[in-house]
C-alpha cells in the first residue's frame, strides 16, 4: 500500500493547482493513506472544491505567497513531515515545489516521486529550464507522466529525461460537472438567445493572446455571431481599448471572470482557444465535455501536432493560423457545419472516452503498483 502525498505550490486559481485538487478528490475515494500539502496559506481555489476539507491540507508555510527560495527554506520541515507520516510516494506537478523533493531524494532513496508535466518546455521560465539542465529531475524522478502524447515526446526530446520513465496518461476532466446544456439557459447569464456565441474564459495575460480573439471579430461581418470573453488581468484595459477603437462594442463583450465555467462554457456555440505556443489547456477539455467545438491556433507543424494530439485526430473543431482573417474564416466555417455534422455530440464522446477520470485512474493504479 502506498502512503501518498500530493503537493502543490499554493491553492490559488491555476491549472496545476486545480489539477492537484481534482487528483486529491479522486484518489481520496481509493486510498486511506492519502495526504495533501501546499507551501502557502492561499486556498482560494477551494471555493471550487467544497468537498475538500481544508483541515486535511498541510501548510509548510503560513504566508499568502511563495517562491522557489521560500519553498527550499522549508526543506527540513518537509523532511520531518515525510518521516512522521511515512510518506513513500509523492505527486508533484510544479518544478518549484518538486525541487524540494528532488533534493530530498538524494538523501532518501526510498521515496518515489511521480512528476506530472503540466506545460510544454517552451513555456518554462529561465529558472525552470536551469533546473532541468541540472539533470536532477531525471535522477530523482521515478515516473514522469505526460498528459498527452506530445508532452511525453517533449519530456524525452527537450527535457532530456530517461524515456523508460515516461508514461502517457491523458489529462482528465470531470465530465460529470459539465453538461451539453440547453441554450435557453443563457438568460441567467444575460447572454442573447438569438446569437451564435464564440467564447473564451481565461486570465488576461499576454501569453493568452486574447487580442487575436478581438481582432478576429473585425473580419466577422455576420450580425448573428458575437464574441464573449470572461476574464480579468493586466491585459483588460488594452482589450477594452481595442474593442472601442475597432468599433466592436456590439460584437465583442468583455465580462468579469467567473469561477463556474462549467455552467457558462455550455452556453457557447464555439470555444476559441488563443493561448500562445503548443499547449494542452484544461479549458479545451472542459469545452469538449460541454459539447462545444474548439478552434486552436497553430503557425508551425509542432503546434499542429499538439492540437491534433489533443483532438485525438477526431473532428471536434478546427485549426487556424494566428492571422485574424484566417481565424474569422475558420470560426464561420465551424459554426456553419457544427450542428449538422454532429460535432457537439462527438466532442462530448471524446471527453468521455479519452479524458475521463476513470481512464486516468486506471493507468494511475498500474503506476502505483509498479512503485510498490
């Protein structure tokens, strides 16, 4: 039996943090010897996870924010915690907190570390790339989980890890929290019933490239198609300025970010994912779970490979270059064929078969047995 610890930097709103919470929720149903720890007291994310008891989460630091050096300063606290709770298996998905355990493994070979890769190598900052170049992650990690075929290839080719340690286990989403909703429910979100809605939900940072979303609507002349952005962040004022300057106030609407994306995404007819670089976004899978087709952007073959891998080569959306004119053409193309082509049902089916938690947990159980 494994004594398992799931680790996260914090529990602020973020993809890796959300994944760690979902992993805890699902493994808690299977294992009694399960622990959860973070390196700060920020637990805002738990508003989305009311079933998780905050008292079960150990905090190595009581400050609201953290960083690599603060986490490293807690290494002796972490060492004591592992000993006191007989932890032998650790799940990490962020290099900062993982570094603490990679260092501890130098002196304690008994612990097993499972590292789950959440983003592509190109999106790593200089500090993270330096950590990978030390080869410490490769020496100290027992299993690397690539959440897609593409991420698994990146682990081998760019992170330079031992190929024998890499296992593909596709990023799961709780499809039971998402439904193919009746568009009549739009009224509760003050969204129009008589329009085709292209949507996006994200933090408004430059890497999200939401400006491409806005610019695309300069080239969409269909009066029945509008764009809705749910987001907050440093790009907000610039985006509002673009909407005003391009005279798109009646076509593109920037609304405050909402936490219940599982309720609003089903209101969309199409999800336009504009994030920079090859990227497997959880929100893409949430759109599929809602029966909403997705358009992702690619300007090279590597990015196209990542997208086709995400789509599992199924017709569940489209691919466009980053040229706003091309985005606009692809948006109209998918909107015009989506319903009659059965795309919404195919999206939901893909999520259920390839990205469900039961599928993930089945492979995960084999990994844990291998480490016992």
